[in-house]
C-alpha cells in the first residue's frame, strides 16, 4: 500500500449544504430567505500540522461536517532525527492533543493526521527505528497485538466492511516518514471512494479527527486485545 495510493472516503454522503437544502422557506421572488443567525464561535489557534503524527501525501483534506475548509501545511519532518519526528514527539503530549488512541508498553496507536478514511490508525513503536526487522521479538509481538486490537476497536466504533493493513519500508516504497516504522490500519467501506480524490486531489472526511479519536479510544477500552 503506497502512501500516495488514491483513495477512499467513508460511505456517508458529503454534506455540502449551501442552505438551500436545509429546509429554509422561500423568500421574495422565490429565492431563499437568509439563514437564521449563528452564534459566533471562537476557534482555538491552529497547531502546525508538522507537530502532529501522520504522513503527508499529495491530497488536501476537506473536513465536511464542520465547514468547508482546506487543511494545509502538510509539512514533512525537517530531517530524519527523533527531534524532528512526529512519531517520537507525539507520545510526549496528552492523548487528545496528539490524537493517540491507546498506549502500550512498546508501541502506541495514533490517528493518522492525513487519513485515507475516518479511523485510519498508525501503530508505531516508541523506538525511532525504520524497519520491521529492527524490532525485537517483544516489540514485534505487541505491534501485531495492537493491530488486532485496533481492528476490533474500529469495528465496534465505526463498523467498516474491511481493512487495508500495510507497512511501507523506505521512501522508495512510499513511506512518508521513513525513519520511524509505522503500521497502517485503514478501515474500508464498500463503495467508499468517490470523485473527490480524482477531480480535486481532496478527500472528503465526514468527521473531525478529535471525534474519531474519542470514539475509537472509548471502543478500545471495551474490546479485548
Ligand atoms: Zn521517531
């Protein structure tokens, strides 16, 4: 599975409401009346995407339920050192901030900041090593156990029809962050691709990452490893 593999969206339809579909009555001359005023909200300051775990790819993200907004700044780490590595710095932050779903003794599960689908997790060792063959037996066993647990939690939280699992080894194989091993766990739904990735280099994602993290983290507690 290449990181740049074209992709996937959930089976929920995109809700690109322009107000006309929301049941507003017709105004003069048949046009729509203004939508009711919306309470002002204050968004927290945006955090640089490079500080969070995930792999940049060629796609922009359209976070459909909140508002039409493109999330940019998909910067890659400055170098291959642990100090610049989001998979090393992520576990130093609180779970909700780092989008970490669960922590084990040797590995942890984190939402991909650049998901193919809602619930796209990465299983990472804490050690900054590039290859599966760099793991000792204990780490390798927990990587597989966490992958199983992630699948069960995602099934409980989101009910996918299938999964893609994969590890890209080396930048030549498509690894976005080749210096730190990570196992992709990508939930799939029947007919979960649509035209967005093809025509707009954009993936439509029907929920925010924080919502996905909360749901899978709760399911993680309810499912056996
Ligand atoms: Zn690292």
